[in-house]
C-alpha cells in the first residue's frame, strides 16, 4: 500500500544531515498517522537518538483553535485511554493547567506525540512517551463550534495565545 510515506535509509551512524532529519521525522509522522506501531518504534528510536522526537511538523492550520497541551485535548474529546497514558508522564503541577488561549491560524505544527493524541492512537502515544516524547508541549487543535468564543472577543484577544480567556480555554483537565 502506498501511503505517501518516504522510504528512508536507517543505516547511517552519524547524526543525520538536514535532509535525512526531515525524512526520518516525516517517516515517524507517517507511521503515527497510519498507527503502525512497528514503524513508530523504529522511526521513534531514530528520531529520539538524534533529538528529533519533539520536532514539529511543517503543517499549518486555519480557523480558530484552542492552544493547550495534549492532556487537555484527550480530556476535551473524552479519550480516556490516551489521557491515561499521558497522566503517567505528567507531574502534579501540570495536571491543573488549562489551555493557554486561542489561535486564529499559524504554522506551528504538531509533534509525533500530539499527532498520536489527535488520532486517539493510544499505543502510539504509549510508545512515544516511553521513547521520551514531551507530554506537556502545547499545540493548536480545533474544538466544536459550540465551544468557540463568541464574536464579542477581539482578534487581539483571540490571537494572544499566552493569556487565558473565556470559555473552555479557562478549564483544566479536572473540569
């Protein structure tokens, strides 16, 4: 099956050159997107060895999105299995964190772990966390239309991702 993923040579022993870094990271993202645990393990180990495990994709998003760490996404969507995996890797100080705000669109992509959380790929989440992926890095994800802030908020308030504002952005995983 041709899933558009790259075939990458893993025999290199020196740190990968820039094009190899991109290929290794792209292969990891493809493995996560396909929920292919064997390849997530393989590419995850290579990326971890070269400090690429928490590298963000180059994808962009448009439209209003919540900015929060992965455990907030799992909580929001009621994904108990993914949340359970994440909780094992979070300190008590992080559990009560809330979303950091809203984003109208940006070019900050997802890490492999964030992609796995977005897909509800519990086994991929577990494997990436065991390899050392950071469970607290925030990212942008879309929420239901009913949970979006209403029109009374200015663009400046919505774009300011570092100040929590109304609605679900103010809730923690406990809420």
